[in-house]
C-alpha cells in the first residue's frame, strides 16, 4: 500500500485536521481541508495552504495522507518564520514544506507502523520510527492518528517537518 509514495499534492499542511470531539463517520463526510478547518487547531496550516494555492488540490479526489502540524506546532518555529513563509515571494518554499507533509494514497496507522520511510508529494522521503506506542515522522511525534476524511486520512503531528535542503 505504499503506492511508490510519489508526488501527490501539498496535503501535508491541510491534513492537520484532527477532528477532536467529532466522530470518524462525520469526518469521513468531509475532505481533508474541511476536516482540518473544523477541528479548530489548524488555522496556521489552513492559511499556509491558501497562500501556497494548495487548497483545491487537497480538496481533490486523492486519496492523500497528511501529516498535519497543529497551530502549536507552527508556533514552535522561530519567531517570524510563518509570517515570512506566507509572503507571496516565498510561495515556492512554502509549497515545498507543505507538500513534504503529504504522502500519496491513504496510509492508515496500521500501515504507517510497518514502514521505515515514505516518499512525499514533495519528492523527498520522511523517516518513520516506531517505539512502542510512539510514532515519529522525522522529529515530529504523531499525537493523533487515523482522522479519516472523504479523500484520505490525517495524522496529527506536534512539529512542522522540513524537507532536506538540496
């Protein structure tokens, strides 16, 4: 179920739709973007997806797997980083970061734990480490898994992951 993990769409940032207090069935009726927005803790991700022009992509058929950083995860970045990335002149860099959070296909937690890496839509790979009940995507911890959406799944992470520099 790896699908070669090629280049999908910047669903990474938008995938941060951890539907807290909502049932999985209800979440599955909405796409990744709407699921994340309704969760209330992905405002920065939603703004980033809008600035990068990735909203329509992540509202598409998919399926997508998004490792979605929360607002608190974005707040851990150095001061001014998010504001700088949201500037139109930095759209390419923002898009590279957001697409690094998205994997093509629907990869549920039971599948993720069997992998050691996955290729993102960005083209670069994320490293996956499992230690007991803890799953790490690079240096970010998965804090909520298997938030289903009509066009994929969101795994909420506690840090923004950055693609390797070329």
